[in-house]
């Protein structure tokens, strides 16, 4: 299993997956207009975040990196709480 950087290019309004193997991103991070939104545990999680962002923002209008980053950070906080609650109740 390998981690994945979920990156966004504000000019192109596109999301991009950048695999991390042996702690090294496949393509250099934060270059050519791409900026890292999130470090995901695997491709499945990266795709879930990307799908959410696409439906929430990119389908309907132009989005900024800052608003997508804030959304991803809030989702991570929310999921962290859910994870802790789930593990406490087991």
C-alpha cells in the first residue's frame, strides 16, 4: 500500500493523484500549478476526497485552492472525531 497526494490546479480546475512510493512523490510536489490538498492513506481515500470536492465545488463553479483546502482540513477533523468515537464504542 502507498500513500497518495491529492493535488489541485486552480487554473485548470483539476484534481490530480500523485503517488508516494518509498516516501517520495512520483512527481515533484507543488509544481506546475499543482498544490497539495491532502496526503491520503491510499488511492481509495484520495478518490473519495476527490469525488466529494468535485460534487461540492467543481461541477458547478470555479473553486479556489484555499476553499478546497479548508474543506479538506475540516473533513479530516470531522473524520478524526468519528474515528475516535467509533473506536471508543468498540
